[in-house]
C-alpha cells in the first residue's frame, strides 16, 4: 500500500477563511400558477413558515497545511449499468413562470429503473447483493438527473437524491427502482422553488433540504433550509442569515439525531438550528484563505463536525471541529474531497475523492486505511442501514454521467 499521500492529524496554528464556489442556477425564481392541474398530487402542502435569526458567536479557528496526499490502491469492480426509459418535466434554474401541473410537489408516476435485465425476483435479489447497481443518466424525466449532488438513505433503505437543476428530490429503492419525486417548493414564497444542493434525514424520518434561490435584478442569493415530509410535503422553512453576497455558494447540511439539531454550513459559518425550540443559532465562524471551499459536512460518533475542503486541489483535506467550534485536527486527502460519511459501527470515515475517482477510508483519527471503491467523479455519498454505499457521480464531459451507484456491503467493507 502506497501511503505517501497520507498525513497524521495536526493541530491548527493559524487563522483561516473559506469561500464557496457558485451554486447551480443561472437564474432564480420559478413561480407556480393555479392553472392546469392535470399532474397535481392530491396532497396539500403546509405553508407554516419559521423566519428565525440568532446572534452570532465567533471563534478564531486555525489550520495546518497538510503536505501529503492519500494513496491509490484498490481496483474497481466492473460497472453494472441501468437506465430509465421515461420522460418528464423540463430542467430548471431559469427565471420562468411554471404551471402548477408541471411543478407542484409529487410525481404520481411509479416508474421502475431496472438495475439490469433479470429473469426473476430471486435472481434480482441475488445480483443486487453481489454486484453494484448504477441508475440515472442526464435528463428531466423521472429517474433522470441534471446534476445530482446530495444523497441520504432512510432507515427503510429508500435513497433520496437532490436533483439540483431540475429543482426536485427523487426517491429510489436500494435496488435503483424509481419510486417518486417532489419539487423543492419553498413554503410561504408564492410557489418559489429552490435549487437543492444537499439533504439529510432526522430521527423522525423528516427530510431536511438545503439550497439556493437566485433573484435577478438586482442579483440576490437566498439560501433556505426546508423541512419536508417523506411524501414531499413542505412543512416549514428557515432562512440562512447572509450578511454579504460574494457570488453563489453551495450550502451543505447534516442532522445530529442525538440532540435533535440541524447543522448547516454556508460560506464561512457553521449554523445550528434547533427545530423544537424554533430558533436558529450561529454556532461558529471558520476563517480560511480565499479559495478554500467547504463541500460537505457530517458528524462523527462523538458528535464532532467534519468538513471536507475540495479547493485548491493541492490542499484538499478534512477538518474536524468540536461542537463549540474548536478545531481538533485535520487530515489530508488531496484530489478534491467532496462527500463524507461515517461508518456507525467502527467510526471510520469515508470520503469521496472527486479528482482521483474513488472513495477512501480513514480511521476516526484521520489515518488512511484503504481505497474502498472507484467511481468517476464521486460527489455526495451516504451509507445505508445495511451497509450499502450510495455514491453520486457528477457530470463531466467524457467521464461522469449524472448517475447514482449503489455498492453492496461486501464491496465496501469486505464482508
């Protein structure tokens, strides 16, 4: 095993600042009218709205620049392809007025995205357990994506994927069969839909989605966190405080199920939202040099906050903070770390290395373990309750193709 890319965790020694690269949209608000309801769900969305702000609490945080990159070792299994044969609503992110029939909430279509052509349910189950499954592809119909980014897996093995430019969340079985989708309506905003970047599931099976709405003339970026039911009904929302506009940013989200808190990272700040108490608290501010971007956030088994930094390419790293904002350590994973998740049984950390086309494993203290799987341009990742690893792959000409790959447990953990 080549370990020249790894580095032991180091303590922070100086002050740092982060920024984020632009988000999905070339434009902003999609408005929905009440005309033409032929595609509407009979479900009625809630429009209860919470507008909350809080007083900031700032901490001076540091970093130590890592000097090593993580190694490349394990090879990838042969891809197992699957496609959809459906069409649907158009892609998004331009300023337009959309009929209610084309936008509101749920697709009632139940289209199966077949992992492969198989002769029986028994063979389907056997193959699903032994091979990886790929589904999706670029498009606007059910089961297709236009920039799939965030992903989460529920306790009953349903996969939830944010479909950024189509302004929706799509739901699949763990075998890749399409179940349903819903538009990412922002409640209380006159039918406005946001471009969803990331998603998390709380202990009560509610969906928490974070994204941006872009207003034109004058340019204004409005980040929101919206709570949806598992059926896609918007329940409530809260605004993410934004004191300045430095260009579009991609917010990211995770849930602390033990303490019932929602953690959001936007620009240079980590926010904590307490749903039951109905307030939004600015937890701590990170300071890093310009161009050091946060991609995704998760929590380890001790409740510490883990952030991936994917820029610049020669710096990519994971930073670990305590709940009160003290930087504990960082470790290197050069090559553009994106999605991150933690194995709930061992505490090992899985990181998607975007530039090096792989997902790698580290111990809870940041020591490199091994390359887990290979995937072209991996972005958001999530572990299912049975150990399946779900990986979003980004669209890169000639490389990525807007797909989701499900790796079975034995391919990830070896058993």
